[in-house]
């Protein structure tokens, strides 16, 4: 219970600071865009590299991670199916599918893992799966369907290798797989730069709230409701059904996968939407509402399975 409330309190305060900055105009008209570009091109790749370079990749091969992967794929597929039927477009549907399934395993998942699950490393498999599997695929789709979709085939196939988020993630995995320990003069500056990622993302998100309409008031209402419903209700239910009914997980293992699946949509999804200028309202509202709704959901999950 304390971990859930503490994690949300930290996020709410930083987003509130961002809103105050935007309302006061302290960073000018381009403040949000600068923070978004800083997070996307510099800070987030550094954070992902340093995180994954220090992670034991052996934990990726586990039934818990398989539950997470299957529940993620299931809810994302539902949103994609609806998006195809409703003709929402590839970019918008991709952002919506991410908001339906991509959990906040970093800045919220870590404190909740510490206080609710008792071990911060329990979110590492989810973090690895999302960064190494989901993120490169999603960003490649956004690149190919946006401005990056032009040029010869060989150049388009190398799209993931030109994306800073994917490069940071895959390079970190390579270092970890090689068992290499990089010296302090290399890791320390990267760690310092990476520490800017989460604050930059949250501040940019807060700034974006200034002048925006109340959630569920605009044209994105249907897509937002679908994404929030899938993320906050369907994904944890799917994880529970798979974990308990298919893989036979019980007690702490069951609590682990359900809690991580019940985490809200990650704030960095708004960074991706802003970067590619697609589904920005959808991402902002889905993240905000899923974050608010995840508080009672996580409290109920912890009470029933804890």
C-alpha cells in the first residue's frame, strides 16, 4: 500500500511542477519540445543503456515474463483490431496499442516493486521485454509510417539502428550479454545524463496539460476509453488468468505478474507520440486516466493477492 501511494505521489508532484512551469511560461513556447527532444535523443538512450548493461539477462527466460509478454500481446492486439476496423491509421493505432499494454515499469514500477513486492529486480524482466522487444518494433513502425518511411528498402530495414531509444537499449543488452564491465569514466557520465530522462518526461507531460481540454471531451474519446479499459482492467485480468490458470503461478509469483501488469501506461509513450506528432492527445489522456485508475486497481490487487 505504501509503495503504491509513494510512487504515485512522486509522479504527481513532478507533473505538477511541469504544469506550473508551463502555466508561468518559464521555459518559453518551445520548453515542452526541448524537454521531449532531450529525453528522446539523449537522456532516455543513456538511461536504457546503463540500466540494461547492468542487468542479468538470464531473468528474461522465465514463466513470469512469458505471462507478461502474452498479456501485453493480447490487449495490444485488441486495440489494433479495433483500430483497423475504425480506420484510425497506423501511427495513431500504434500509439493506442502502446497505451493499452506498455506499463510504467521504470519510475513507478521500481518503487512499487520495492514496497509492494519487496524486490526492485522483479520489474527488470518487464523492463527488458518492453525495451528490447516492444519499443524497437513500435518505433520502427512509427518511423516507417512517418517521415522515416521514405528511401530505399535497405535504409528502411535499418530503421531500428538509427533510432536513439532502440540503439541505447540494444547496446546495453550487448554489453550485458558480453559480460563486460565498463569503467567509471564511461558509465558515470552516462548515468548522470540518464538521470535526466524521467524528470524531463514528467515535466514535459505536465507542461502539455496547460491549456488542454478535460479528458474524454474531444474526438479521441473512444480511443482513450478503449486504451484505458484495456490497460487498467483487461491486462491485469489477462495476466492473472494466464499466470494462475495456464502457468500455475501462486503466491508471490502470481502477485508479481499481476501487479506489474496493473501498472499504468508509461509516461515516455507521450514522448514517442510527441516525437512523431501522432496520437498526442490520445497518449496524454490515456496516460493520465490510467495512472489515476491504477491507484484503486493496485490497492485491490495487493489486498486480494498479497
